[in-house]
């Protein structure tokens, strides 16, 4: 009977550990997704600014002709 109790406790600790590991992994996964999306937003804004500048320069060159 005592051996069954020890096995039950060990299994419970393993299950709780796996649940904690899942929560930590999921949190880190979501954090990585959020950080990547913010970096992509910054890169997109920089590209848009550069394209606007190129369009502006092309329009300036086109107007005097």
C-alpha cells in the first residue's frame, strides 16, 4: 500500500512538472511571436518611408521634363 502511495506522488509531480513546462513554453512562444511582429512592423515602416522617398524623387525628376 505504501509503494502505491509513493508511485502516485511521483506521477503527480511528473504531471505538475509537465503542466508547468507547457505553460512556460507557451508563454515564450507567444512572446517570440509578438517580438517578431513588432520587428516586422518596424521594417515595414522603414521600407514604406524609403519607397515614399523614391517616389518623391522620381516625381521631382519627371516634373521639369
